[in-house]
């Protein structure tokens, strides 16, 4: 599985795999439970491949942060739990991404990142992680832009034009021509 196939939906816990589309949004399956549901136009859907974390120098893509998390975990450092002390979470985040912006990256964001990593660490294709963004960024040696993958279009719901029906006011009145009396 790749990050472009995984979304976070506002108001719904966990991460979700995109399995289809409908007129008003996406059809997703919750990772872990397998529960399927359709998103609505009112819900904010964030594709993980499009997410970045604020740093002092700008932004760092989520795939880079996830690779750093994996390397730290493989070195023996355990990731703090969602209910861990805020100081422990901040200390661990400094090891993951030393230049993260301390004013714009909140502790709740860090805890969400660690939770997301726990959900997807066994599902991600780590060899492909980051390659899809390398293909779409920059230019080739000939100066041509590479063929872009439709990451955002494949995951974002299409906007559908809808027309609101004209109000009929309930029962339609029957119009008649007036009759002359006495004829």
C-alpha cells in the first residue's frame, strides 16, 4: 500500500484506504476494522501523500518523517503511546525531526503522527515510499516535466454541480377561465 491510497477523514477516527468513488465523494475502508463508508462533500479528506510537517526551513513531506520514525524504531527506540506525557512526546519528536517548527507543530499533531505510524507501519510498501513524489517533482535531464501521477485527483472527491429544485409550494393550483354569469 502507498500513501496516496490512504486518507484521513475529518470527524472519523483512524486511517482509511480508498476503495472507490461515488458522485459526492470517496468510498473508503477503515484500516484495521474493515468498515466501509462513503465520504460526503462536507467532510475534509486528507490524502497522506499530500501532508507535510512544518520545519524551521519550510516543510518536510510525511513520507520522510515516517521513514525517520521507522529508522528510530528499528534502532530500538520505542514510540510513545497516544496517552504519553507531552514532554516525552516532544523529546521523541526532536529525535525524529530535529528541525520541526515548535510553534506550529502541536503535541496533538505529534501524537496523531505516532498513532498513524502504528496503524500503517506493517501495511506500507517502504521501498516505494517517497518515489512517487520524486517522480512528480522537478524536471528530467532533458528539461521535460515527467508524467505526473494523479495523486490528488484520484483521491479528492469530484465537485458535482447540483441544481436545487424550484419550490412548487405544495399543491399546484389549477387555473380556469372565468365564466360569465347569466349567459
